[in-house]
């Protein structure tokens, strides 16, 4: 776990670095404490696509660029196979829906 600050909020996050960790993400988790999440780190800015297949809780998916600025925040609906895409992403933070980020 590592702590990160985004805006005026602080989160304890698990870090997904390997492809396997990135693929699994927060699948099969039944609940997530309000101050916890998962941070996905990429080697360089890139176009990414996420989906919520096998993810049971609604999430805010926060896309962040290499200047550590939030590009966008999109809502992931539980078990949805719709792709959630963004360009120029270095980090993705997944936290509970309605995070206020």
C-alpha cells in the first residue's frame, strides 16, 4: 500500500504494476473503504481502455497525465463490458464512485 494525495483527499492505494495486476484490478471485491483505491502505473503516457467486467462495485476511474494532472474522471458501472477510454494516460486511479475528484 502507498498513500497518495489528489486534490484535498488522501487515499491508501494498492499499486498495479504488472500486466497481471492491471488485468485483475479490483475484480471480485465486494466493497472498498472510502479512503482506499488502486493505482495503475504505466511506463509512458498512452491510450488506455478499461472495462468493469467482473467488477462488482461502482467506481470513479480517474485518468492522470504525466504532469500528474487529472485528465478526466469517468464512472464505471458494475459488471459492464463497455470500454472506458482515455488518451495520454500515465496513471489511473480507481476509487469509490462519487469520490468528488
